[in-house]
């Protein structure tokens, strides 16, 4: 895991087409804006956990990306990150 420090307004670019922006820091909460292509599925981890606990539900075509393990979704090498 790569741990970074960012201030509000600062960005992180992943793989050249996904931008994370620290929008605000309020107490112990951080608001993050994510700009990514429409074909990139973005889920909060609790939703992914919920989906995995209910395998009896039929998956539609848009859920095919959930078949990959989460570690594959988040493997980012430092060379893919660009700081603004």
C-alpha cells in the first residue's frame, strides 16, 4: 500500500486517466472527488463486501468486473502516480 499526504485541492493521477482530488477535510472525514472514464467502475468497499455476501443474486453484465479480486483493482505502482 502506498500512503500519501495531500492537502485540499491537491490531486493524484493514476494511470493517466483517473484523477483523485482532495475536496475537503472536515474533522476526521475526507471528501475525495474522483474523475475517471465511464468504463471504470468505482465502488465503496462496503458495497463490494455486500455484493460478495449475496452471491445468490444474478449478476448483470456490468458486474463482470466484480469477479476480479479487489487487490487487482488497486494495484498501482508509484510510477503510475502523478502529483499536481
